[in-house]
């Protein structure tokens, strides 16, 4: 989806504004939002969660802080999966006759869960491209989720790493089909992306799945 | 927002969707158990132990796990090395991907539109906002974290630190140095 979340290459978004000695959370509610998102039964598909935040309308997305986006995405997923209604969320109270769930994450397993070594690598067909090979990104403009940013479409780069087959977000965000596809790191020269004003030495590398790529 | 979040938390607890004690444990983890100190230990070890540095650059996920750092948002780690000729910069233009086990949660600027938009088109200008001017002859490599691979910059060891031990070296390593918005 060509949404405003796809920010790479835009300018005039304001100063970067680094903050000295920044706290992990600026306000208590931010820490609660973060914990709620991680503990919620809706935290089952990382790609779906990302896409849900991308679906926040553009003007609102740009105006919201990070934790406001997380809060909004969580509410939307709770409604989508029938865990809560908008009225319940606004009231902070369950409607009469609600069904009691069992938390998927309990305090005793939090430490183990956070340190668990997960993996997005899956068995799938071997990679079609080799490290060192030149590839072109396809001109894809899907209406759903994608991890191919607009600024990197239709450009030629070189494969600098091959990571095996990873869960493919473009499919996975819209259901539970992991549809694993070979993942590569592709390096693009800054001049190929941005033109002759870029420093000729500079490059931008992205992690891209095989369906994004073709032979140039 | 505080009231809306409080209402949501009450609802989710009432419905049994979350365990309040688990929420407290999660906040404690992100406030106290992860953070740039973890990444600094990785960097200091790489500076003092050449064999570790080799392992780190070949298979960062395993090498970082040797020090006990692993978990969500650190499943597939890649470490990129700064040299006198090369400077690395990490960004996530599409969202806010960041290596939680070694750096903790990202700072606000990392998640915000100004940095996410400019880091790829004007990395030198973005870095300059942090007070570092990179010479034209230094090659800048930007890494846009578009998949579940997470990047950590291995900064150059500062000159004049030959006599320091691993703990003293770790104290010199900054979060921005490991993102690439600063040079140590």
C-alpha cells in the first residue's frame, strides 16, 4: 500500500531532534500500551500488526506519536478479532455476558518468552539469485502490505547477502499463510536511487524477498 | 491518552485477555533488562577479543547470544563494522524496526518521520543533526531494516584506549554509535 508510513526519501518532515538522556518511556501510559500490545492475544502475527498500523489514515498517522499508533493498532485488532467492541474500549468495561478468556502471557513466563530465540526462517525452495548477482526491483504497487519501499522500486542493485527463506510479509499480513520466500540483502548505489547529487561512494541496502526481484 | 489507555487496560484485564502481573513484568523488562548497555558489552568484547569479533561479523545472532542477549526483535542479527573509510547507518523507513535485545526500545527520533524519511536520501545531513560531519571521502552505507534482520553498528575503537579493559571500553560505547548517528 502506498501509504504515508512509507517515508523513505521524503524531505521537510522537520528536524530530527535528538533528546539527551531520553527515558525508555516518557509517560506511564506509553509503557502500559507497549506491554498491552506485547501481551495481547492479538500479538500473533507481526506482519498483521504492522499492517494494522499502516491502515491508520495518512493525516492521522503523521500526527500520532509512536505509542498512539500502537494503541490504535491494538484497539483495531481487538475489534477485528471480536475480543472487544468499540463501546467496551471507550467505556473500559466489558458488556454484560462477556466471555472470559485466559491470558496467553502470564507473569511467570514473561522472562522466558522475551528471551526465546525465535526465527522467521522456514523451509522453502532454494534461492534463485546468488550473492554478487545484479537484480532489479519490480515496479510493484500492491494495495495490501509490502516491505518494498517506493523509493527502491524499479532500481538495479547487487545482492550482498542471502538469508534463506523467510516468512513473506506481503502474504502473511493478510492471514496466517507464511508463504516463505528467499530473502536477500540488496545494495543500491545512492546515485542510482537519488541521482547525481548523491555521494558516489554511498549506498543503501535493503532486505528484500525474491518476489520483489527480477533479472535486470 | 492516559485515560483511554487506562480504560483499555481495565477492559483487557476484566476479559482475561492480559495478566496485569505480566504487564508489570514486561514494563520492567523494557525499562531495566534491555538497553544500549547490552550492545555496548558486545562492542567492547569485539574490540578486545579478535576471535569474538570474527564470530560476530560472521554470525552475529549466535555471537550476541554467547553474551546472553537474544529474543524478539533480535532473531536475525547482522553486525556491520565501521572503519576509517566506511561509516554505517541503520534506519527503518517503513516502521521502527530496531534490535531490542541489544539496544532496548528505540528513541522517539528513530521512530519519527524526520529520521525515517531522510536517513536514506540524505544520510550525511541526518548524521550532521547529531553533530557529526562526515568527510566526503568516507563511504556511507545505509541499512534500511525492511525484514526481520536487525542491524547493529560496530563502531571504531577510539584512539588512546589501548590500556582500558572491557568494562571501561563498554562505558565509552553510545547508543547513537551503534545506530550510526554518531562516530565514537
